[in-house]
C-alpha cells in the first residue's frame, strides 16, 4: 500500500479515517494523498433568484474555512513523519475521489451513518465510490482511532468476482496480518460456485496461510454471522466483495453490502 488516498472533509468521520490512513502509510512507508473537495455547486443551486452577492459571500466563507482546514492539516502532517501531498478540488466529492483513485492502492472513506435509509436518502460517499472506483476502498467507522496492520484479518467469501477482487486488492495487508481467516459465507442456493479452497490456494501462492471457517447463519442475517465470526477472531479488518448485485436491487430488497456498511464496527476493505 504505497499510495493511499484519503478524503478530507469537515465531518464526524474525519479523524477516524485520517488516523487509519496515517497508520497504513506509516506501516508500508508509503505516500498519503489528502483530497479536499469544495462543493461550490451546492451553493449555486440555492440562488434561484440571482442573489449573487449573498452567494459570493457564502462561497467566500466556505473558502476561508477550507483554507484554515488545509493549514491545520499541513501543520499536523509536517509532524507525522510521512510522505504526503494535498489536492484541492471543486465539485462532487464522490466523483472527485474516484477521479483521483485510478493510481491509488487504497482509498479511505467513512462509513455511512447507521440511520441511512437507502430508499429515501442520497447514496453516501462510500457507496458511490465503491461502485465507481477500481481501487480497493477502506470504509472506516467513526469510532475508529487507528488500525493495527499486524492484527488478524477476516475475509468474507461467497465465491463471487467481487470477493476475488477484494482479496487481490488486500494482498499487501494480508501478507502483514498476524493471521487470516477465510469465512465461507456462500449460500447453497447462491449465484456463484467458486469454492473457498480456490481462494485459500490463491492466498498460499502469495505466502498467506489462512484458516477456513464454514459459516452456518441459520435463520439470522448472513451479515451478523460474518461480523460475529470476525469479532470472535479479534479481526482488525474485514475484507469482502461489494455490490455483487446491482446497488438498486440491494437498496430495495436489502443486501449484504448495505448491511455491512451500516453494522460493522471494524474497518471494511471492499472491492466491486
């Protein structure tokens, strides 16, 4: 993980994702790119009657706040002992993150709020970035205050192409993990039939030994079974594929990705 991109924004998840990104960059002696995005278009939409001077004043206030935020982070970064750069953009945050992710090894964003209502609310940044970025995305709950890159890692496996992409994207982290467990969450009536032994073989070729765990969720949600198994093994991260079905279908009918984004208390490394 030599190139890590983290979103900078004044929100409740800022400190969590920044600390996690710093820990990963330090561990791999990599480079941190801090992306700050100004949503000026949102203010333009609030000016239907041409009150230009009020709009101009509002944008000036936003710009001043962003400049103060940038100076604060730059002062902090100079004392963190990591390689870094600062990127300032204007536009939609999700699109800007995706546009700057093409040569990133990892993108760090925050988890959506627990009361996110997919059928009503706009998609959170994490969901938007997941379906559009080809880099693995680390989704960080607000309560996190860093990450141990040598802690155990759990992998949620269902035999899907997304699961395979997540494992490939997580390889640098998996090689450094204290232990790796492969949680077979594939359902008998599932859409995919790639067995977990194939994933274990692939990992072994890359020097990663893993414990294979069969999950039997019973009548409960598969998300609960996966998270309970990961927590029982003291995993510091959960790796899984995201949005194997269309996001629209998952939003309407419910889905594993949405459940994980809302329930997980540990960082999720996701790939689509």
